[in-house]
C-alpha cells in the first residue's frame, strides 16, 4: 500500500509532522500519476455544441392504481416517525416509481420478495 496507508495516516488529527509531510508527498506523486488519465471538462464545452435546454412541465391525473398506491404511501409515511435522509430519498424514489408507472414499483417489491394483494388487484 504505497499510497493508502501514508495518506490516511497523515490525515488523522493526531498525525505527526513527519506523517503529514509523507502524506503530502504521496498525494503529490499520486496526483502526478493519475493526472494524464483525468479529463476535467466544464459545461462550457457542451454549451457550444448542444442546443439550449428547454424544460416542459406537464400535469396529468393519476390512474386509479396510482392514486391507491400514493394514498397507501402517504399513510405509511405518516405512521413512520422521524425523517432521515435515507428515508427521504427512499420515499422520493418510491413516489417516482408510483408516478412513472406502478409496474416499476411492483418489480422492486417482487425483487425483495414482498409482493402484496394490491398488485394482484391492479392487474400489473
């Protein structure tokens, strides 16, 4: 471990001056080794080649099965106390699956082995 151990040791709070010096040296060497393989490009390059971005927001009604799933999701969310980042992101993903197409949610549920009666009732 030519790079990992010295860099890790030099970045701890209780690192000695020698560890910090060695860490910085190894980071510089690693940077020089990796530099030819990294391509840092900005969005400015793409703006010259692509047409301007256009966004269109469309509103549409939920299908009955989507309304049912959304209501169930809201009931479950209200019952769960406390909001963690993981819970928020998971909830956002679940809502995307409900709104895009219920079959995507059912595939996820089937993969976890917890298919319920709502799927059978919905016909998906």
